[in-house]
């Protein structure tokens, strides 16, 4: 069923690219600050991880495609966790600044880290969809 | 009825026509493959439609947060974290199921008895001259 698999994969990729190109369905484009961007990136990953899980649970999807979806999500998951951990760190530092007035340098460093993790997460989200297309 | 719902209705209608002999359908491998393809197409459109709706709604949420000039709240983050963990756990469950199936197939292949050289031994015994 290689032809069927190819059609499935291209259709899913087409849907994903159409979604990414459409501004009304592009959370990252709506974000303005680093923390909003982190939330937008993390949420986009969650939406596609849920769709991957929905597809993986469908009997008509082949095991090879399912495993590729699973591996793509496994690659993105730790980076997504790092995004959330860094967000919590940023919040703690902001509280510390509000209470003691110190910590501005640490806040700036944490925000740089957060931006870095979001930048790393974005291609991993794309990979989550690409793996479905690349499966044979 | 929106466009995608109309497309899905058309897909399901064609599937029905293909397999129903009373409506001119046939039962052969090509028809089965075509019906399977239509089923997958329907599933993808359904998932794609859901993903588009989810992304659109989430974009509006992010736009609202940006318009309010604030950072996402701990509750908003926690809601996403719970969904993330659930999706991850579901995928890991599918992975365990697939790997379990593959392990069973491997066990069945290795447990098949190998042919023994009993016939040659019997022939050797026949050639022994009793003393």
C-alpha cells in the first residue's frame, strides 16, 4: 500500500503547511513578547502532539507512520519541557525582583534561554509533521 | 454546511457507491484499496479540520493575551501542560503496543523447531554390523 501511504502523507503535510501559512491560525505570529511567544510555541506543539496521538490511535494508519509520529514527538517533548521550566524560572525571578528589587540580570539571561528554547522547538514541531510525509 | 463537511459527505457517499452491488459497486482488491484510501482521506480531513479549528482558537487566545499586554497565567500554562502530558502518554501507549506486537512476531519466528538430522542417524544404525 505504498501509494496509499504516500497520498496520506502528502495530504497531511498539505494540511499542515496550509495551516502554518494562514495567519488566522498562526499563534506564533500573534505573540509579541518572549513569554507570549513561548506560550504560542508550546501550545502549537501541544495541538500537533494531540493530532499525532489521534492519528496514531487510528487502525487505518500503518505502524511505520505511527512510529515516525511517536519519534518526532519524543524529540520535541524534552525541548517543550525546557520551555515550560524556563517560563517558571522567569516567573520566580520576576517575583524576586518585585519583592527584593534584585535579579534583573538573571531575568534577562532567563529570557534569552527561553527565546532559545522556543527557537529550538519550532523546527521540531515542523519535523512532527514532516515525519508523516517522509514515511514510506 | 461548510466546504469541508461537504467534501467529507462526498467521500463517504463515493465509498458507499463503490462497495454496494445494488448501486453498481464491486467487491475486488482495487475497490477495497480505493475505499481504504477514501477512509484515510476522510480521517485526515477530519483531523486537519480539527487541527485548523484548534490552531485558530489558540491564535485568538494568544492575540487576546497580547492585546491585554500580559504574560500567560500559571493556569493557562498548566492547562497546556496537562494536555501535553496526555498526548505524550497516548503516543507512548501506542508505541508499547506496536513494540509488543513486533516482539510477539519475533518470538513466533524463533520458536519454530529446526529440522533434526534423524534420518541420517537411522541410516547409520542400519549400516552397523551387530557383533
